C-alpha cells in the first residue's frame, strides 16, 4: 500500500487487486483481479467479487455484496438504511446499536452506470444494466436494462454483448 491510501489490516484482499490512490477501505473483502479507482470508500461487511471494476468516487457501504465480473461506474452511491436518522427518539446521536444494516446485492456480470444511486434492500440481477444517473428503488431483473428516476425497465438484453457471454 502507499501513503495515499487508508487500507485497514482487516481488509481481505485477493490476488492481483489493482488500487488507485486516495482509497479508504476497512473490514471488507475484495476479490482477485479487481480494480478499484481513486476516491473510493468500501466499508466493513461489504464484499466485492473477482474481476470487478469499481470506478472513482464510488461509495460502497456496509451490507453491499457485489458478485464477480461487475462494473460500477464513477460516483455510484449505495444506501443501507431506508429511514436514516441522526438521532434516536430521545434526541441522542444514533450509534450502530440503533439501526440494522439493509442488504443490497449486485449479481454477477451486472453494470451500474455513473452517478447511479442504489437504495437498500435491492437486488440487481445477473447481467443487468443500470443507466447512468438512475435511482434504483426496486429489484432489477436479470438481463434487463433500466434507467431513470425511479429506474424503470427499458428493455431486456437479447443478444450477448460483443466479447462477453451473458449466459456464462
């Protein structure tokens, strides 16, 4: 590691992981051959599979599972709490004990466009594509293309992308 990165000792890093500068990672897992861009934060209990590309300025919070061969564009934000609050009902600042992490899963081969926001309790299906700037508020079916705010299905992928087999 270099002095521009903050990688805690409890990060499980696979083989041949490529890291840019200005990365913050703690308590997470990164799979083999994955590339992580600049200004990315990956929090504890998050997992990124093998052969993924995580582009710059992306925030992967606790509870996010990203499977193998996933592309995450620039500035993608993941959410892990449907009803975030700063304080408890009695006015005290919340701690980890005051809320439960809500899981988000990005399935194998999916692509998330730059600037997308993925809300909590969401599954993005295998080989699905989320358009840039989309806000994903419900599950995305496998092999679908979604876009918008809220993201809606535009169509389904019928042909494999050149050089990539969507059925493998």
